[in-house]
């Protein structure tokens, strides 16, 4: 029997680090939108402050966007 394929899972801190990198790159972009960069920063901050199990639960339930920030 074949095992179900599941994509690799990143933890919330790894995702937050990626969001910060996107924020930095977007702020360095010529004519970059500082509001967009700040939104990525806020997203990173929210993930860092949220419990790991809460993030996982919200992702599974399709409710990640309900986090404040």
C-alpha cells in the first residue's frame, strides 16, 4: 500500500522568517511599496506571537487569515 504524500511542513518561525525576507526584498525593490513591506512584517510578528498548535489548527481549518494583524 502506498503512503499518502504530504508536502513538507514549515513551522511558524520559519514562515515568519520568510515573510521578513519578502518584506526586506519588497522594500529594496525600486519603487517598492512600503505599506506592502510593512504588511509582511506584521504577518511575521503575528506568527511569532501565536502558539504553534493554533497556527496548525487554523491552517487545517482554512482560518489562518482570521489571525489579527
